[in-house]
C-alpha cells in the first residue's frame, strides 16, 4: 500500500506540473498540497485554489481568495467545494487530479459566478434525501 501511494504521489505531481505548471506543490508523507489560481472566464477574477490530497482519500478543494459568499451552494461544512457526487464513481485514485478535480473546480467557479448573477445554480445537481 505504501509503495502504491508513493507511485500515486509521483504520478499526480508530474501530471499537475505538466497540465497546470503554475500550481505549486508540497508533499509531506502521503499528503500533497497544491496552491494555484484558476480563471474560468476572461472576465473572471483569478481565484486562489488550495487542493489537499491525503493519498488515496478523496481530494478536497477550497477557494482561498476572493472570498466566496457564505451562502454559496455546493460546499461542505468545512467550506471545501462539492465538485461531484461521491457515490457515482466519477473520481477514484487513478482518475488524475489534473484531469478531474482541477477542471471540475474551474467549472464550479463558473457556476458560482452564474449563481451570483442569477441566483440559480446551473450545474448538474444530484437529489439529496433528508435523513429520517
């Protein structure tokens, strides 16, 4: 398992450097931390992004600046972004952060900007059941 995690870390770091060279990375044991910026449209601000990946657990993403409105939808209680439905299998450790999580973050930011303008979240949503 440890060897597999090391391989995942090396692959993830290399792919991120290739696809998103402005993102900076720091690795400590089985944790990778990236900081970078994304701009979903030419008219969008630069958004500071922090990604923390405890290999092989699901990565978490936060917007570090500009501040996201506190009532913004599709965020977890720790204010990390809800980028996809975890039970649908769209992300797994072999999926590649640079091919999934980063583009999904840019898409989330675009939907956030539309939500700010219209009050409607234009992204796909999964119905949530209220626990009984």
